[in-house]
C-alpha cells in the first residue's frame, strides 16, 4: 500500500485524490494547502483523509507517507520537490516540472542518487488520443516524421503569474516530445503582451529538430474560438488530432506526396500525390489522470522508470525555458 | 476605351481576359505566351483577340495597347514591367509584384516619373470577405488591433521554382498589410524542405509591428486538410475569416478581455471577460477579379492611385523577402 | 419558505434537490425512492434532507411538505399526482406529464378546483437557447411561422418501458408547442422497432397545424452520430437551433423568399430570394433546472400560472398520444 | 459508333453533350430545344453538332440517330419517349422518368417488345459516394438494413411546374431504391405550400418496407442552410453520407446495438452498445454523368440491361406518385 501526500489543492487537487483513491494499492492520507477553505472543501468530499494541514512540512516529513504529489504554483516546485526527495519520498510533480531546466536536472540527479521514483504529470500523454497516436507512430505507419504543428487557443483563463507559454504550451510540448522522441537543436519564439501586466497572452514557438523535422506551437489566451488542433505529418500518412471534437478526435489520413526524379533531368522532379482512406480509430475513454496515478504507483512498486519520468519533465522545461528566452529577446534563435 | 495586352497566359490568363472584357471601357486586344497550346486554347475561347503571339515584345511595343498585365513567373516581372513602363504603358502586375523589394521600388519610381498607373493584382483584397473586414476595422468596431493570425495549408500544388512562402504567403501578407496599415519592424521565419529539391513546403512567419501588434502566417503544401483561416483580434471585437466556408466566411465576435486595476494593489489586475453576439455579415459575391479589372481601368481613367498600388506591392515583397532571408538563416530575426 | 418533497430519485433526482436548495425561499425536506441505494447516495450528497424513505406515502402525506415533485416512471405519474393534489400539495411533474391526455385533463381540473399550482418540468423551455428563440418569435422578427423541424438522434440510451416517442419527443414537442402556440389539427407518425422487445427506436412525427404551418420531429436511438437540430422557418427570418454546438446554439438567418405576382399574368409568380446577415445571439448559460425550480416556487408564492402549466403538459401528451396511436396503425392520420 | 440525339437543352444539356462526346464509341449529332437562344449557346460551345433544331421531330425521326436522350420537362417525357421507341431509338430519360407509374410501365413494355435499351439518368447512382456505399452494402458489412433517412434542404431554386417532391426527392428515392433493393409496402407523406402558387416547398415522405425496414425523406426548398445528408443504418455498421462535405463524403461507423436475452427472464432484454473505428473511404471523383453516358452506350452495344433501367425508373416514379397522392390527402397512408 502506497500512502500518498499531496501538497497544493487547487482545481486539480480533488481529481488527484479521487484517482489515487481509485488505485487498489494506494490512497491519499494527507493534503496540505495554504487556503483554509480548500481544506474544508476537501474534507467534505473525502472525509477519510487523515491529515489536512496548512503546513506542507507536515506532509513532507510524515513517516507514513511514501510518496508526494506537488501541485503548487511552478515557482515552488523545486524547493518542495527537493525536500520530498531528501525525506525519502517518491515524487510526482505537476507540469511544468520546474521553473528552470537546471532545477529539473538537480531533481533528476537527487532522485537517482536516492533510488526514488520521479515522475511528472504530463496528463495528455495518458489520454486515449495521444496513446493511439503514439501507437500509430511506433508501428511505422506514418513513415518519417515531417512536422508537428499544434494550436491551442481560446478566450480566457488568463494567468497572473505565468505567461501563455508556461501555462498552455506544456501540454503541446510534452505531447511533441513524447511523440517525436528527438532532441531539439534550436528554438525561436515570438509573442506579445496586450495588457499592462506585461504577461504574454499570444505566442508562437518554432522548434528546430534535425532537418527536415520541425515543430511549431501556437498558444493564445485571446482567441474568439476554442481550437486545440495538432497536425502530425509523416512521409506515408498524416494525422489530425482535434481535441475539441467530442468523438473522432484522431483522424489518420492515408495521404502523401512523393518526389520522383525524372531520368534525364536530374534536378527536375516530378510530384506525385496520393490520397486514400481516412480512419478515425476508436479512442479509449479512460480518464487520463487515472492512468497517471496507476503509472506512478506501479513504477514505485515495480522499481522502474515511469513513462513520463524526470527526463521527460526536463525536456519540456528546457523547451519552455528556451522559448521564453527567445520571446524576451524579440525572437532571437536559441541554440540548445 | 483602354486596350489591354496580357503577357503570360497560364491558369489565370483566361480569367483576366474574361474580366477585362466585362469592363465597359476596356478590352483585351493582345496576349503573348511562350506556349503555342495556350495561345490556341485562348483563341478558341476568345476568337476576337487580335494579337496572339509568342513574342512578348509585340505586346510591349504595340501602339494600340494602353496598358499591360504581367502574368508570368515572378522572376520575369521586373524586366517586363520596366519595359512596359518605359514604353508608356500602364501596368498591372500579378502578385508577388517582384522578386525583390528593390525591384519594386524602381518600378514605383519609374511609374511615378512617367505618370503611369502601377497596380498589383492582390486579388484577395477585392473579395467580399476582405472588403467587409476592412469596413469593420475602419469603422473602429474592433478597437485597437492586437494580432493577425493566418493559416493557409493544404495538400498539393507544389511549385517547382518558388517555395511555399513565395507561393502562398502573398495572399496572407497582402491581406495583413491592407488590414493593419502598419510598418513591420522585424520578421522571423522558420520552415523546412522535406524533399530533395530543397524547396521549403512548410513555413511559419512572425511579423513584429509596433508592440503590442503581431502578425503570424503559417503556409504549408503538405497538410492533410485544407485550412484557410485568419483570426484578427482587436481590443473590442474579434474576427474569424474562414475562406473554406461556403457561406458565413466572416464571423465577428463581440468578445473581449479587460484588465482592470484594483484600487489598493496597483500591480494586481482583475481580468474581465466579455462575450456577446456573433454576427456573420452578408458577404458580396462579386468575383474579385472583376473588381480588380475595374479598379485598374478606373485608376487609369481617373488618374488616381489604385487601391493596391505599387506601394502595396512593395510592402508585400519586402515582408516575403525578409521572411525568406530569415528562413534561410535558421530563423534569425531580420530588422526592417 | 416552501418545503419540497420529491418522489423518485433517479438520474434527475440529485439535480432537482440541488436546484430547489439553491432557491432562497424553498428547500427539499423529503425524498422517497424504492431503491435503498439511491436514498443512501442522496443522503451522502445532501445530509440535511430530513425524510428519506422507500414509502412515497410518507412524502405525500407529510404535514410540513407544501409541494411535491413527481420524478417517477411515467405510468405512475397520474395516481401519484392525484394523491398529491388531493392532499393539498402543489405539484411539479416530470415530463411527459402523464401517460394519457385524459389523465392530464383530470389533473388540471383537480388542481384548479383545489387552487393548487400544477406545473410540468419541460426543462428545455427554460434553456437560454429556447428563451432566446421565443423572444425572437414574440418580437415578430420571424414573420409568419412556416414550419418547425426537429431532429434528435443518437446512439444509445434505449429505454425498456417506453418507445423513442415517449422518451425523446417530449423535448421537441414541448419546444414546438411553446414556440408555435397553435393547436394541432392532425398527426401522423411512422416508425419501427428493430429488436425483439418491439419497442420502437426510430420514429417520424408530422404535426399538421392550420395550413400552411407544419411541424415534424425525427427521434431515433439508433443513429451513428448525435444530432439535436431544429429549423424554425418564418416568412421573414429563419432559425437554426443546434443544441450540440458548444457555443452559437442559435443562429438567426436573415433569409427568405417572396413570391411576387407579375401584373399581367395573374397566375405566373416571380420568386425573389433574400439573403442577409446571420446573427448568433449570446445565449444565457444559467442552468435550466435552476429556472424551473424558481418558476415553480414563484408561481406558488405569487399564486399565478407557471410558464409550463398543466395545459402545456396536456398539449405535449396529447401530441405524443396521437403520434403513438398513428404509429401503431401504420401511419394512419389522427385528427385532433 | 452510336449517334445520339438530345431533346431538350436546359441546364443539363451541355453536360450531356460533353459527356457523350467524351465516349469513344458515341457522339451527339443532334439537339432540339424550343428556345432559339439555347441552340445558339450550344452551337458556340459545340460547333460540330450537325442538327440544331426547334422541332423535336427532326431528332426523333432522323435516320442517323441511334439513341435519344429526353431532357425536357417531366410532363412531356412519356409522349416523346414513346415516339422515340416507336421509331426504333434507344432511350435515355432524365429523372423522374415519367409523370405516372403507368406511363413508365408502358415505356418498359414497349422497349422490351422492340428490343431497345431503356435507361433512366439517375445520376446520383453513378457518383463515387453512392457506388462506394453500394459496395459496402453488397459486401454484407452493414448487416441487415434498418433504416434509410435522407435530408435534402436548401434555400432556393423554387420550381414553377412541379413541387419539391417531384423536384428534389427523385435523387433520394433513386438512391434509396438502388441501395435497399426492396419493394415498398406503403407510403405516407405530409407537406405544405407556403405561397399562393400552391406548390409544396416542404415535404416529408415515409416509406414502409417489410418490417423492420423504413425509409424517410425530407425535402425542402425553404431552409436557411444547405443539407444533403443520408443515414443508412444496418445491424452491424452505420453510414453517414454527407454530400455537402468537400471530402470524406461517406463515413462508415463500426457502431451498433445488440439486444441479448437474459436467460432467466425471457422478456427482459439487455442492451449492448458497440463503438469502434470510423472509416471514410477514398471516393472516386469521376464525374457521375460520364459514367451515365458510358453505361448507356455500353448497354446498347452489349445488348444488356443498364444499371438504372426502366424498372429502376418505374420504382422511383411509383414512390413519388404515391407520396404525392398521400400529400394531397393530408398524409393518408397509400398501400402499394
């Protein structure tokens, strides 16, 4: 039985409790939050949680707690995570893992030294849609990967502490990193803040991988319509992943282009288009956070790396950090 | 009566003839093309065209021809255009106007010196949709302009001589320049070529205007679905222009966000969302090229600048040129 | 303070409790259900409900209960409703009000005699979308009403006791009756049962009003896609109400047709089409059941007829009954 | 070489000429139309047509003409068709084949007696979409057929001589008859005329086949949006055919419902839902009329029945006739 303690109980907190309690071999026994009313709300929903406290130390140092979930604002992730590891607790961190790539590296090292599980809650990786896309890519059906293009825009949910890159792009960057499994070479990002608080609400991120693979992400809090659409193009097939669709979220197009060298003129190429069926595979509807909780518990029990481990968390933070750096320098290309 | 001569008769040629012939005070009397079969095809469609020739000089120097339309590949635009002006002919150039911004400047100067009309066929500016959007912006209904975001992707029509920026982006850049009426400060672009011919088929262009206005364009020949969607966001209203929609191409959302300073804490801001009606105004269905032809003829007759004059052509080429330069340097920011 | 008792606590039960408790001047003090586990579930959610019983009589006869909500299967609506009225309780009945039009009439009479409020929970009437459409029709903007066409199809939720007409059509019929405010003259319905249980899962209902107004409803449990779309056509404007759309549920088209008599030939008519703007008005997002609860409580307190009174309930049942009768007779037209 | 003569050259005429001329073994040598300007228009488009006449007799009696296409208003189909057959000409008739089912029977008999090909231009049967659906049904993939539901509505193209049933429903009825291959048992139809000319612009047709198969068609000239959507439901799979979609017109849903008898309680049934992949097969884009022309010519040459023969034409007319009869009698069920 893995006893879980959660630090930070905002919007996501009750979902974490519910899904860990649904695990056969785990349960939440303690939660801390600075806000009295959140603790009260939680105690009504889950009267069985033993420790409800405003002091995160009570959770971090509690002897019966085996594993800690950090669900606080990103700036506090690193110190809280370090303390958890140093107290010998396994660690699940909300995304983005840390505020800097360097902090992520330190956490990874510490967890390794201590032999503890370190996992990041990249929830989207556990959705039926992304798992299906990963399966298609792994099967080789897409062929060589050509580009990853993602748009996540909507009106609303302006954050007060982080810009739209740190708020929305972790979703797309974690999906991109998970699907492409490549190291980015360079990043450029542009964006603007339209209000006095100087927090960017509109941003475009280009991620250059080994040519000819490119990634691009458009995140925006100031759009009249809700769009969550990703194109993933391969040499053999192409995928449209539309998360706003209630069903048929993933569409696999048997479409492509081929350049064929004409014999005589070596530099004149013939284009051939290919269009075939479109398949929208059945997507499993299991709640993603349910699988996140199970993966965390299983990776602790089985002493193995989780699917979204510290390295995955680092990869995402490194891209976000570089994107932010580029954005602040007017789009300057940042080499990695 | 304005007698028109057309140089270059590809896909667009017959449309040009048809629409100029539809003008009361103009008509096409000569067409040149290097390809015999195009001339034959045209003569069957329009048996009344007097001069059909493989030699563009016959058109450029013909005494009865008052105005020339250049509809050849972009690399030939400048020399042909110069010769037309030097022969005292009014000039309508297909987009993009020239291969470099410098060439565009020379043409503008020459036309001014000679007192001749110089116009560029930025067809989209004359569509009912763009005219309606322009009207809304001019009325002040959008408020301050926040961003212009355009996506034009599809499978197909790979070009052999120019990349996707020179092929597709002129549409978006001309619309953006026309609607925003601002000078870009810097440009960065990324993109990739996936085939041996090294011609980029996927590109992203960021256009930085005076803060906080930004433009962004995604053009792509290698997408499984056809998208032609533009978001134009203002402080008061937002527009979605979807050119793939058969009707309701323009949707005006009475939506917005306001940041309100809370009295006591000067740096804590309160976000207020506003959502109201959405209006899809009736769009006039007149063929855009019909209005292009009329504007060219009228601006000659009335001795006035056309709506899409040499300057508009220059503005577009300058952005394309800088975008291409940035693309070739891995996304380096190009200051203008 | 109005004390509410609820009889029947299925899927809808907890929503009823929540929304009545949200009223300032009302609260649920008793609930009965035959199923022990539903009562337990409710007691966990709402520990303050005083009476939780398997015996509906406890609710029907309780001195402190002022008003009763009947949320049981339709066959039991009439006897339970009658007993409630006879015990001097105000009455809110789930839709469809009763299993026969005659039963509805008896309830209406009894409530009148006793001076009690009788209301039917036609929830859709209280949605922002239907209220907006009603407002548009009342304003005269649609002109004369031409037809009402509604499609409500999906895969699933096969009922075991009633067919698709009694299950899904109450929604459309109640909306139609509320919007058109006309007495139907005749009804014909066709449909089929595809499984051994002989319960029709596919049905088409035509409702003939005074010419030239017609209503038509297609309800179906066996469709691969979810459709909930209603067309309401008037002589001046037309409405599309698409309840599956997350936003822009109501679209008002300024479109129409006019027949104009040519002077000389009296029976030759000229058709003129008119197309204008499309407006998607902002729809209020208040939960409909919240307004249902408030309307019930207010109509009791203010001793006035509720918006969806017994007569509205009768109108719906009469159409459903006739449609079912026609269906069973192979589509025979039933005159009303 | 089959020499074709066409009687009636309205909107469809030039398409017929173009597609017959595209056949290797056929060509149009004569066309008649009462309107001088249509003949002139055609002579400009196709200067090689030898006979252009206002007198249909010239076509019907011309020795060099082997086969006649009747593309006149429906009321004239029968007399013109009869005269063609009696003059020994093969016959292609525009849809609907005739104004009455009886006329269709006479034509079928006459053609058989004379050994001539009689075909009806049910164009939709030859589209890639309908051919693909037919292939899926024939393969048994859909299982038993449950229902056919078609909606064809739009604003516009009011006809002056026939109502919306005779104008639009031939498309849906011909597709339904072709796909289901069943004899209808009874028909009921409702509809209204909203203008003084008393021509119905809104109609609903129910077609009862052997239980539990039903067909339903909604045709409407007075709708604010264009819909051309057909649902075809089988026991194993379901199809949505959306002709307004530019691509992915046909979607095959691997979805279904099964009723399973629980052992003990014989009349209590358990519903099981099944949802799987959705496949949008590639649709061939060959112009349907091209295949119509080829089928007519081939069936003459090969002395075989065409795919859409006189019987298919009769089947469609019989349903239209009964639907109209029902409509005029207020929805009375017509037994066939």
